[in-house]
């Protein structure tokens, strides 16, 4: 028994998780239709036409099982070109299905379709999908739930039920217009007007009507919350009033369980927690608000949802959660320091113990001249003093077909000018250059990359996402990375395994991975503002010599530029 597009494209989204869990058990091929179009969403204040998938906000959840082949037909009816990224899926040898526009594919133009065809292999847990062009992921996003293979239990107590909680940002006006206005000035676009939980801001948002997501629970039951930070530019704290959470998974990788009153997610990160409904029957707010420990402005509005015990009337006023302060660096560092891979016999942490290639990338913000901007200058961002320029031909296609002149594979392994990275602020750029420059990695080589924040203009936390891979976060610290002393403190036993990692404000993070997935793989700050300013690059991972070690041929319906 299987599903076809007609069955699942428009009606399956209403199924409960339990219905889908049972229904997916027998099928090996999952097929979905994604219709990208402009729709009106009436359950938010300042309702406006916006780009959505199947008219839903957030978009439909993709359910699959480890080992399934997934076909997702995306048809673009919107006024913008579009591409969809399946965030955290490794896409072995199959960058054609990864999704970032002009990196692995040309975008899907209006009136055109493209089928993302990929196999889930060796992954299970919570991931997500989102638009990967312009700022369209402000409204074009949804969850991916990958179930374990048949007969494989969770390595933690089986929950009674599951629920997806997607944290997001909301702009009252067209976000693309806000971006255009900011670019004309050479300044950041207007900040978001609200945060949301499952597309709803909650009662603290100034609406004539209150739109709040409600999750009903039963006394004494345990629930699995799959929490996703889909915000464009904000790291977010999340807490539930009077309830603790047990963290059991991050970025679709099982962790050593630990209990906490609040969690922290950078944009792009996911966290699964167990919550026991063990309090007095009542209504309890679930809250999300930004974390920002740099001297920068941030939309500090708190989104609220409700955890409501069955049988309790809606007239009962919910208990308010205690969230960490917006600048609580101590909590942020303490929380991330508790994250560890499960590293069990069934789920080992295969950390590279030797390194073939050492990379050190500095993260910088600066100001460049901009004759077309009203201010005459434009904020910019760089890695190793290089501001990435997006190509007009997809990089993977250029690499696969040998098209010359699209990119240079000479991205430097080290910054060109060493300096006191987190010392006194520097008022001038350090020779920031622009270019489409990539780093080439030998197949199956082991890589260590240290990402170093700098105080060029200001220090700031940066969530970095690597496409096509998971990596191990072997070390992190505040201040300048010391290559002589800091590696001795690395965790090479059970470090957290992620696809998106936060570089602490004024600090550094060291990651390791094995380059065993050939292709062109994007790496960028997941703050959309910084990505727009050029805080990105890509790795060209060469083919291996053996069978099954080369990039797969492109699909026939691959979009053209």
C-alpha cells in the first residue's frame, strides 16, 4: 500500500501524527505536492497576502521513515523565483535535491515545477524545510519528521503523543519590500513585528483578536515536543511555565538526556524534549523570546502558546513562564555546554580523531562604499575578509559540467591578516574583498574548522549551517582561539553532533567532519541578514575513486537559470 500525489498532495496535512505514523509504516516511497502561491492568512493580526505552501502557514509537515525515498513536486505559482532546502538532510551524492538557489540549483521560475527526489538514509528525528532564496523563508517553511526504521524504538521512554512547535518571525508588511528599502539605504531592513509559535503570536501581540496555539495534554502523560527555530534573525529561548523539559535530541541526533527549565535554539536548529504533564490541571503558557548578548537592537516581543490540561475551561488564566533574560550569556553557555551525543553502541559518535585539513575562518562585519545607496555606504559581512558574491549559474552545475569562470576554488584556509580578533573595536575594514571563492576538499578527508567571531564593528553570536553534512562540535570558547592550548580541551568522546552551530558572541567554535559526500555544499550564517550581506561560502568536495563515491547525474527536470 502506498500514497500517490493525488491522495497526499492536498488532504493528508489534516491527519494527526498518530494517523500518519500508522499510515506510513508500509510505504517505501512518499510523494508530496508543494504548490507555492500567494495566500491570505486571516488568523494573524494585520493579515496580508503572503507566499505559502498549499495555502498553509506554517507549511505542511513532511513525514518519512529512515530508508524511505521521498518525492516532493514543487510548483511555483508565486511572483518570486523559489527553491526549497531540506535543512539537515544529508543528500548523499545528491546535491541536486539540496535546494539553495544558485548553489546546487537554479531557482524554480514562476509557472514551473521541479521534483526533489531524495532518499532518507541513516537519519531519524526532527528536521525542517524552508525557502532558500531572498527572505521568503519568513513564511515558507515547515517541519520534517523522520521516523525510525520499523521495530526500532526511541532510546528514551516512549511518549504518549507528539507535537511540532515551530518558532518563527512575523512582519506586518511585505518582508521583501522591507529588504528592498533597507538595501536602498545600505542599512538592515526593519525588524520583525512579532514572534510566532506555529504561526500564531499569542496574547502579548497587540491584536483586536488574540491568536494563540493551544496544545491539550492529559494529566500524568508524557509528550514529545519537536521544536524548530524557523526565525530569520533571532536565537530564541523557549520555556513552559511550571514544567521542566528533558532534552533527548538536537538536529535529528539523539543526545544524553538532561533536564532543564528552558532551552536555546539558534535559527535553523531543532530540539526534541520530553515533557510530563505532572502539574496541577490548569493552563500554562509556553513562551519564546530572543537571546541577544551583543549591543544590538532586537525584536524582543515574546510569543506565547498554551499547554492546556484536558477538562480545564478556557476561562482559567494561564501561568506565565520564567524565561532567561534576553542577554543571559551565562545561561546560554551553560545550556549549550550540557549538550552531548548519546554515543551508545547503537548510536556511536564517530568523531574524527585525526585531521587532514585545518581551517580557520574569521567572521567579520564591515561597511563598504555603495554609490547606489542613499547613505553612500552599505553594511557587509565576510569570512576571512571575503564577502561572498552569489553566482548567476548554480555552482554544483558549474562544477559537474566543468563550466569555467563561475567560481574560484581558492578560498584561503586562514585569514589574510591576523589581528586581535575580539579586542578593541576596529573602525576600518581589513581589505575586505568580494568574490565567488570556494574551498576544495579531498574526498574522505577529515576537516577541522574553527569559526572565530571578531569585533569588526561589533561582536555577535552567529549560527552557522553546513549543508550536506553533520559535524561534531568539539570545542567552543570566549575570546580568541588559541591553537596551542585550546585543542587540548576538545571533547573527542561525545561532543554534540549538529548541522547548525552557534558561534558565541566574541568567541569561537571548532567543528570536525569527514568529507565523504561529494558535491558543492553551502556553508553560511543562518541569520538571513548576514547571509544577505555575504557571510557565506561553499565547499567543493571532490569525487572519490570507488563505486558510489561520485556525484549522481542531474535530474532531467533540473531548473535552468
